[in-house]
C-alpha cells in the first residue's frame, strides 16, 4: 500500500505530497459501484478516473454519473501529461523560497492536491465510427478487410495511418499526441510539436531542460482545406494551381488597389 505521503524533494521536504497509490487504495470505499458491463454501449475496460483540480471545478465538486467512453490511447496520453505536470511542479517547488509567497502558495496547492471526485470511464480501443470502409463507403467491415481492396489504394487510407504519430488505427483528430508527445518522439507532417505551456514550436531543444510537456498541434491547410495532413505552405495543390493563401491574397490586393480621388467641395 505504501506510505500516505511522500516528501517533496529538498530543500522543501517539509511539504508532504499525497501518495497516489495510497489515495487509490484508501478511497475505494468512496468510489460508486461500477456500471453493469452488460449495459455498456461499447465493449471496453471500466476504469475509475479521479478528477484533477480543473475537472473538479468544471464538474461542480461532485461525481459525474453514468459512464463516458474514451479512447484508451488518448486517456493514457492525458494521464502521462498529468504525471509529468506533477513532477515539474514538485521540481519547481524545490527551487522556490517560501518568501516568494505567490509562487510558493500556488505550487504547494498543486503538488498537495488530493482528488475528491471522479467518474467511471469505459476505455475502448476504437470508436464505432471507425468500423467503416473507406473504399466501398459502407459500414460493417474495416477498410483493410474490404473485398474490393486490390492493393492499388493509398496505404494511409487503407490502414488508417495517422499523419501526426505515424501509427495505425486512428486519424489526426483522435491522435493521443494532441495530449502528450513522448520525449524524442517524431511528429509527422499532419502536426507540429509545441510546448504546451508557452506554445514554442519545436519545444525546448536543451537536452537538460526536462521541465516542459510536448503536445502536437494539428496542421490545417488553408489551400485545400485538409485537416491533420499538412500546412498551407506544404500543400501539393498550391504549386501550379494559382491558389494562394488568404494573407498573400490580401497583400496583393493592397498592392494593386487604386487610391480613391478625394472629392473637393
């Protein structure tokens, strides 16, 4: 079970941070009974989720009834980001002096947060709308299982290859990299790596700087309207089509506009 509290790193080891494992074991009696698995709309793994501070505020300080269906990969990415955030806060608290009252109080409140409410989640591998064939445009089977799949189709279309993380099984709009990009992981052409805190593109290159969390912003193309595939400047339709982005169009319009003559009274 472990100890109920773990010490914050020195020099602030007077602060006691609740041990998540202890909380999980002690608060079992506070968790409402799980939903009946036979009544689940989508088969999956039931999991009790504790709210963080922001969720606690949004939910009005009470458990959320019923069950919510969440993609398992996305949920694990969100929890990895939450764990990394707690670690960063503890590291910053260790370097903060109590005399810096504003930052001290904020960091203490973050690292000593103990969850009080939550909700039941059903973690699923894929959502029902993913079982759809993009070749024959029907439901009931996956694209890779389509009898009309003769090998001539784009593999990204057939195997649902994400343009952000390059993995199979989802599109960019449900990619877990939107919540957390593991350190040194490559982001594909469908997105761009940024720091979640300061939104610095590419994150922080200093190998000794571990106090940032990488997320992927989905690329939108203003030329062809594609989402999660490429940027406007990288659009294959841009060259030779006469299409230009909105900023360029406005600049050209300003350059070619004829100034109006002033009316004399």
